[in-house]
C-alpha cells in the first residue's frame, strides 16, 4: 500500500513524490507532470480546455479523442490513469492512483461532475462506458471497484470496495495495522 511506500526509508522524498504525483519513478516524468499541471491545470476558458487536451497526453497513460478536462482537476499517479473517448471531468475533481498495481480506467462517454474524488489505492477502478458520476462523490477502492455501463451515481454518494483496516491488536493504532483487500 501507499503507506508502506511513504514509510520506506530506502526511497528518497523525490522518488516518493514521483510515484504519487506522476505515477512513474523517472525524473523526466516528474518534471513533465509539474510543468504541465502547473502551466495548464487552472488555465481558464476554451484555450485551457484545448491546452489540457494536448499536453495532458504527455502525463496520463492514455487520453482518447474529444476528452474535456476542466480547470483545477488534480491527477495523482497520472501515468496509471486511462481516459476513453468523450470523457468529461468537471472542475475541482481528483483522480488519484496510489500503489504499484493500481489503475483507474474511465471508459468512453464517462462524465464526472465537479468536486468528485475517484481513488484507487492498491487496486483497479473502472468506470463503465456511458456512466455519469454526480457532484461531490467519492469512489474509492483498495481492491477492485467496477462500475458498470450507463450507471448514474447521484450527487454526494460514496462507493467503496475492499480494504478494511484490521483492528485485532488493541495496542497498535488502526492506521498501523494491515488492511485486508477482500472483496471488490
């Protein structure tokens, strides 16, 4: 899990940041990520949409055709995020991948409304084609979360899968105990 990576003393702070932000460990990936998100992440208007569509291809795993990324969308683990055709991500969303074997896939025609968090930490999260996620939702997994095709999730919803913290040892804080990645 990400907490193990963050506590790994053999990894540098830069290496940890590279993995969390860019989703890749190379220095050039981090520089690209920082420059592109810093320059274009909050650029307003139509020119901002166009610039993000062009330049975010350099930091995300895949961007299909006709993708719209609004202002102030945060991508974490960008190299592990796949966007299909006609995806729309509204302002203030966070799409975050943490963990070596984690990924997020937004299939074709997915809409994510403003303020929503989509997070995969140690697993795979897939939003099926034609799905629409309302404002201020949280979709999170520590194992596998697959939302089917043409699913409508109402505003302020919380969907999660797997990753229950163990609490067997009452002398150890729950955050320091292992997680069970059951289910999905």
